[in-house]
C-alpha cells in the first residue's frame, strides 16, 4: 500500500509525549518527516531517538507555544532546514481545573495562554510560508469539552471552543490558497492527562460514552491522519469529535 504522507513535513506541537507523540508516530509511519516540538529540547530529542530507531524520519525543535518570538524562531529554523511546513498540528495543551468561583486568574491565563494563544502563535508563524506555497493542512486539537462545556473546566472549555472557532475562521481566510484548517475534538483519551482522574470519576464519565470505553491516543491520531492526507482535500472548517459518541449533533 502506498503511504499517505510521503515526504510531507509535519510540525506537531507538544509532541514529546501523549496524543501529540502518537500523532507524530502515525504521520511518520505514513512517510512524513515529523518535527517533534515541546518545551524541553531533551524531551523532544528522546522522542526523536525512539522514532528514528524505528526507521522513521523525525527531528527535534523545542519551543514554548506561549511565546510568539520562540515559536517564530522555531518555525524559521524548520523552514531554513527543510524549506517548508506542509502540516501543522496544534496539540500542546494543559488543564488547570477548578470550580469557577474558586478559579484563580492565573489558572485562567495559563490555560488560555497555552491552548488558545499557543495555537494562534503557531498558526501565525506557519501562515505566511503556507500561503506562499499554496499548500497546507492545519489541525487544531480541541476537546469535546469545548463543545459541551464542563463544570470545573471553564478555562479549558473556553480555550478549546476558541481553537475550534479559530479553525473555522482560518478555514475561510485560507481556503483560496489551498490550505485547509480543521479541528479534532477528543473525548476522554487514556493519557497522563486523564490518568490523574479517580476510578469513580472515570466510571461516571464512561456512563456517558455510548462506545463504553475511553479512547486511545491512536483513535485521535487516525483522524488527524485523515485530515492531513489528500483524502481530506475537500474538508475544511470542520470539527470531528473522537469521543465514543459522547456528543452527537
Ligand atoms: P499531555 O499532557 O500528555 O501532553 C501535552 C504535551 O504538551 C506535553 O508534552 C507538554 O509538555 C506539552 N506542552 C505543555 N505546555 C506547552 C507549551 N507551552 N509549549 C509547548 N508544549 C507544551 O496531554 P495529552 O496528550 O493528553 O493532550 C494533548 C492534547 O489533546 C491537548 O491539547 C489536550 O487538551 C487535548 N485533549 C486531551 C484529552 C485527553 O483525554 N487526554 C481529551 C481532549 C483533548 P510537558 O510535558 O513538558 O508539560
């Protein structure tokens, strides 16, 4: 079978571990050269070493998505080395949960600054080279929480609704240049982020998941693969929920 991303250059933010790492490995398996980007360069390099050991093409470029100068510099270095970025996955994300009455301004700012501003910064940095190339696929990792809201996650829900709306707006602005922009909204996926939840909370969540199980990082990565591939050339401004059926609309 031919590979679906042969010779594509894909930048995935927050990809040293978790869902981002899985997306990177899935893209690499399909022939892409994947740029592993995360805050700490050692973490990026460790993931790159694992991927290269499997025979994949990967390179490490650290950046903190909250810092626009850092993101610009990172993208400039990638373009200098590889000439272009074909695919951007905005995956870096954090949670700082708490009921609204007790939510501190710092908790609000931290989540908005990584999840929403970070996505803005990376979109901004790749947009000029992508627009010039008349080619690009941007995928924002949202969350089912950004669609349905959640008690205790006002900051996170707002940030994820934001990246979904950002995808729709950029989809409209960039469509004439052959750039698609979509969002993927995972439900409850088994990663370090959700390992923190108690069994009681997990069981409560599963009561609302028709497919009756938590998702796997590969469930999310496979949809991100579709959206990055030629098969999705006519799909833009969409949000695909990968949530076992939690939200149906
Ligand atoms: P993880 O915490 O496992 O991974 C997130 C990665 O992002 C980490 O490597 C982290 O680095 C990195 N990161 C955090 N802040 C920054 C920053 N400022 N700049 C660059 N990188 C940063 O999370 P998941 O893999 O679970 O989540 C990935 C995405 O999927 C997130 O956007 C999340 O909101 C979303 N999502 C996850 C769900 C789930 O159930 N797990 C459900 C719905 C959405 P470090 O380790 O150094 O902090």
